[in-house]
C-alpha cells in the first residue's frame, strides 16, 4: 500500500483530509479496508488486480500458486482460508 499513498485514516490524522472515510462505502479507510472494501467498483478493481497476480503466479509451482491465490481471496472476503485447498497434492 505504501506505493500508492496514505489511506484516509492517515490522511485525516495528518489533517490532509476532512474525514477518514472510504470514498466508495464510507467505512473508515484503513490499509485492511482498502483490500476488503466492497463499495462501488471495488470488485472490478480487485478483479483487475488479481489478473495481474494470476499472470505473475504462472511462474510459480502450481500448488504454491493455488495456496497464494486462496490466501488472497480469504483475506479479501474476510474469511478463513479453505485449508484443504492449500494441502491438496496434485
Ligand atoms: Zn470502502
């Protein structure tokens, strides 16, 4: 997150914004919130980002790619990873 600028919570604390809310959903904008926001077009942004991640994962061993992808999706969806997906042998 550091390469795209501070989140609303930080900008508000630094008096660079008038409020700490996310512009897409009005929850407090923290680093975690940016990855998990479900407001406005955030699903489209996440999908586009995952296309880049999937392209990068093609260089990884298949099972490692499956595990990384599952961990990212679990974080995005604020849920426990499906551990059996990570443990499956080819
Ligand atoms: Zn939001």
